[in-house]
């Protein structure tokens, strides 16, 4: 039985904010120095500096600075250099005084100020690693006074001061019979090192005597167990807990304890049994904790934690927790620096697939037809869609009773025998519904022949997402010539295409595509018209969401064994007979009896809902942290608070300056404004309180990678991570998230806390690193109890090498059902693209969304065809003048009729000069935008009946809009000049 002594008081304060002023320029000298006092007149002195720093190598260069003159001195000689200490000789140029030895200096490299890379200075010739033969020591009169860090955050705490090799040998010799060692530790001292023991653990020479901690009622009290073996690898670590009992018989049951390293709940709500293996000579932190029930009586509770590797004897730790009453109004979860939020990693909050507004419950109608908001799916006996229909008007502003059918014939598979080239005929058994709920219907079907069985599991969710698991089993040895899935579509619903290497726009007559996951984040596309469309994505059972936004190549798609078939598979799209056929094929292959392949795929039925024009006109975004009064004066009413400012300083971790954030949001609410914050999970700040518990999970939360990046990451995280965005002002250095993991559970709980305690009105997403499961959960917590829950999505153009040549809209389409507004965005070219690109890739309209422009302020004339402006406040041409023109016309309450609608009442006589009409009783605003090659004069063709205006009384004018157009009066029938790449706003009344 092993017992450990832990301090009862939680003394570690939250991270210093705002960051301290640094004592020197770390980017020139490094973050650490030894302060030497020289009290001798010797011309050259020797010093031994016991830095105990795991990053000092034999070729490390040091910089010595004379404090009196501020001059730099190069050492006369490097006697030895290693992680424990360094021996130097140098000439104190000012004689007696203070000298600084900067022992990890670096220079800044990297591709930009936001993606820096600290490059540590090295000597061409390494010093000896061992202490010089004449031994360590200082010249008489030379002492090491202390060690400094550039600020507290960069300092090496006791958990980063390494034990010497001699200290480790002594400890092992005194405990020679142990196969491995346990080092229980305070939550205030996170275990940080993997390849070194901290000196702190070995100072007493033997295991500590008792574990004692103090926790509040209702608190999650966290503690650690460090495991280390110098003798062998340790396999399959298991941890178990006893009940915790007080002397009066009160009990905290064992199920109140857990270890995040060995058990948990994944981001989909499924239980996880995690395997922990520890290589020889490596330190593994196991983060455990006890959830103290609110009703627990005050007192001291005793329990036992048992650790059992599969290949070694069990060890036990006695734990004593003194339970006190909660202090004041502060809940323990509001003190994350105590690791009280670790249970969030296993949260199932908002997992239930309840319907989210504006969607409606799924209805099962006759003939196996499932109805959802504005759409319908009729199922075939095979289990696949027989017909998919939408019921949106061409303008996309309303739902109608007229069906827009997408399929020419049912979606189906073909399997061809290589022996005779004939199709293997499968007989369907019919569908059987397995689950029926408001949010999800699922069904199964079986299709059989003497050669193959195809088992189908399908589901439809309330937002139009369909997921299919298609299990193909060989009943005998079999050679297949090909296996294909056909989606035969109505030609009038295939005007546009996006994905598979194609920019969004008009569908090419013929498209031929092959798999190339090593370079391309492509496994499907979207095909459709404005009022009806379908996204398809090809997957198998090994699918793992890749990284995106500059990092695709570091974790690309996994080639589906079925569809990819060693890159033999592909997709062809084109007219075949009377349909436009999406032909997904996998090529020839050999199957042995019993072989199984999964031809899984997803479908998304678009649009998701009618466009919300009123929200577009009413919600005017201000994308900056500025005083509330200045936002009001700008005409904006929704504020996006980015990261990298005083109230949201650290990227994707808005839990530091929470007092300041709440004060600002309260002020905004008092003025009738809404406030949203930047918060995603693509990367997370190095300032995250739970950094080291997350690191203890290996690569579950943080993606593996080459490391590097800003100096703090290299010195305190170490290796095997991907360095991400860096904000110099706040020394905020982010680390890339690995993908789908338990940090998403934390994210959902965190958003819920921000809604409840800080009063946020939504979030601003800067690209998305999670899937629709997390998105649905986020939307639920943001919109609970009638909260607005606004989500806007920004994306930089993903169609480039680093992002795997995907389209932002195609990449994020699964999230669109829960987005309120798009902001596409950086690196989108608004000048050299056609209207169909604007429509499909930028505007969001075919999906039921509306958006705004970003890059270089966008093109305001073309943007108005889609109801888009740019944002306040920092772009050179702000939308303030256009907003005023909107209000003078009365755009709120108008009906938007885009050029894509057959009901457009006003057109021009030039096919490259398009119009969108904003119509209200007795009045209309006509947006005109040109893609003509030169300045042109156009005439308007007006359907007065559709417009609802008396032509005999109508007047035509162009209102003065600064920085947009000059004022002008026109007669009906006049030729109207339109400049190249520009346009006009006309008023007919």
C-alpha cells in the first residue's frame, strides 16, 4: 500500500491576465537566464550553472550579457553542456558585477508573424556532454544568484526541473525491488515531462507518505498519478477506485471517481475503454478525480486507488479528501485553473437528437415516404431513395405545394461479374423501420442473390441529412468487373455543380474524377439547382475526418477500401439517356467467400430551409471589439468579438477574461445589441488551463506533428504536435486539434457555460474542425430557453494545395443547416468569377442561407444581386452607405426575387448584366450588376403585372449612394449606362 502527502490548499492562481510585461526581449535572448554575481578581479572565470533544463543540448549556444554595459560576451570556452548543467569560462569585461547567462537563446523564423518558428542558436562544434575531468565548480567569488524567466508564464516550475541521473540512480537503488513507480501529484503541479523525472519527486529519496486533498461540495477534485518504469514497458494500465468513507459511515461511492486516461465518453456519446501503454523510461500522467456530490456531509473521506498494469503487480494509493462547504457564490466549475472542468471531456450534453428550429419533426406518410421541412424522401424496397423532392419556390423565400423532383429513377447499385460481364441481380426484401423519432428515422433492407448480399442501413434526420451503411458480403469466391452506385437525376435539377476538383458554378457537360486522397480532400460533391439539390459523399467504415485549413496534407482522407479500391475507383457525371447520371464506380476486384466491403455514403438534401431575408436586413454585423457606443453609431447591431483582444485574448479558449467579457456584453445588451464570440476547436491556445491533462491523452486531442513553432510550445509542450496560429500581442500560441475527440464534449459544455454565465448570443466560426454531431449540440445549447444562438461561418478559400483543393461550401455543407450567415471570405475572388460562382460558392442561397463578402471588401454591385454587403468596420469601403439606402427604400419586409428565378419581373437586354428585384407594395429596388467585358448601355424589360406597379405612373431613378453610385433620373425605356464590373441600384415607384 503506497501513501502520499499532498498539500490540502489549492494555492495555484489562475493564469496571469493581462500577460506580464516581459523583462527583456525574449526573441533576441531567449526566455531563461542564470544571474551570476562576480566578486573577483580575475580576467577569466569559470562557472557551473545547474539549469536542470531538458532542452539544453551539447551544441547549445549561450549568450552572456554584462549588466553594467549591456554588452554581449561570448564564452571563452564551453567546458561541458548537458540537460543538468553547463560549465563555462568567460571574461567579465566590467570586472565585478552582475552577469546574465541566457542559456536557450533563439532567433525567430517561420513563414509569418502569425506562424513563427523559434530557431535555437547552436554552436558549430558541440561541447562535451560530460562534466570536465577537473570537475564542476565556480571560480572563487563567482556565484549563481538565481534563475530568471522573461515572465512568470515562461518560467520552469518544479515539474520541469529535471532530476539528475545520479538522483534517479539513487532513488532506484533505494527502491530496488519495484518493477515500476507511482508518483501521486497535486492538481496544482501538472506532470509535464515525458522523458524526465522532476527533481521534486526524488528529493525525499522515497515515496511520499500520504495523499491529502481538500475539495468543496459539488466540486470535481482532480489529482494525478505519475507512472514510470526504468525496467520494462507497462501494458494496458487499469485503474479502479474504492468507495470513499468517513468515520461516521458516510460514503462517496466509487462511481464518483474516474480517470480520463482509461475511460470516457466519445463525442458521439458512446462509452470509451482506452488502452494506456507506457514505454520503458517514459513518464505517463494519469489524471483522476472525484466528483463530490452536493449533498455530501462535511468531513474527511478515505479511499483507495488501485493501479494494475497487465504485466506487473498492482499498487495502491491511499487517498484522503477533506470535504468542505462551498465558498460563496462561486461554483467550483467557475474555477477551471483547479481542473474542475475535466468532467466536461466526458459530457453528453445536448446529444439527444431533438429537432432544432426552424426544422419540424419527421413525418412518415403512406408508401414509405418521409417528410421533413420543405422536402420529402420516398423509399424504395431496396432501402435507397426512390424519389427525393423539395417544395421550395424558385425565389427560395417560401415553401410551396409544388414538388421539385430530383431523381429520374431510384438511386441504385450495380454489380457486374467479371466472368460474363452480366449484372448480378439482387432481390430486395423491402424496408423495415428500426427507429422512429421526431429527429431521426432509421431503416434496414436486405438485397440478396446467390453470389452477394447487400445489407442496407439508412437513416434520415430532420435537417435533410441521410446516412447509409451498405454492407456487401461475398457468398462465394467471386471476380467483379465493377461495382457502381447510380444517382440518376432530373436534368433540370443539375444546373450547378461543386466539388471533385470543380469550382462552384455551371455543371460541366462531362466530369471525370479519380481518387487522390494524398493530395485532395475530395470524396464527393454537390449537384443541383437553386430550389433542389443533393450533396453526396462516399465513405467506408474507416472514415476519419481529415484536418483542414492549411493542414490537410498532415492528416488527409483515408482511401475507402470499397469505393477507392487501390485508386481504381472514381466518379463520372454526365447526360445518359434522359437523365444526368452520377456514376460512382469502384473497378474490378477479387472477392473471397465471406469478404465484406462497406459502400457507405451520405446525402444532404438542399436547400435546408427558405432564405431568411428579414434576418439579413435586420442583423448588421460589426466584426471588431470596439466601444459599444461606437458600434451603435455605425448602424450595426450584432458584434463579433474575435480573439486576440482584451476580453477574448486567447484563441478558442474564452475562459480567461470572463469578467471583462461579461461587462462588455451586459453593456451591449443594454443598448439592444447582440454579442457573439470567436470560438472553434480547430486549434486551442497554449493558455488552456487543461493543457497538460490533454497532453496526457497522447494524440487524442492534439494532432501528432513535427512540433516547433513559438518558443513557449517548444520549451513547455516539447514534441509531437502541430503549431498553429500565434498572436504576438498576447503571446498566444495555438496547437492543432486532432479532429473528432472528447475536446468537442468540453466545447459543448463550455458554450453552455458561456450562454448561462456570460450571456453570449452566439458564436463566430472561423472554418470548422468538427462534424455535424457537434454542430447540432452547439446549436441546441446556444438556442435553449429562447436564446438567439446566432452562428456565422467564415471560411478562407479552401481550393488550394494545403487544403486539398476542396470548396468551402462543399466542405462545410453538413453544417449549413445550423448556420445563420456565411462570410466567404478570405482569398475569394469577387472580380474574376462568374455569377454562378457567386451563387454556389459564396452566397449560400441554394442552401437556404445568405452571406456577406470579405476579401478586399468584395464587389458591392455584384453582392447586391445576392443581398450581400461586406462588414463593418475595418474594410476600406464599409456598407454604411448601402445600409442607409436599404432603409430609405424600406428593404425590410420586401420580397427578394433573384435573377435565378423564372419569376424575375425586371431584366436587362444584356445576358451578362443581371438583376435582382426587391419588391414591396407600389415600389421596387432593382439591383443591377455587370459581368460584361466593357462598359455597356442596357434597357430594362419590365413585367409590370409581376412587379405590381402601374406603368403609367411609374418613375425610375438611381438614388445617390456615396462610394457606390451617383444620383440620376431615368425615363422608362432609356438606355442606362453600366460600368464594367460594377452596377446600379434603381428605384421604381
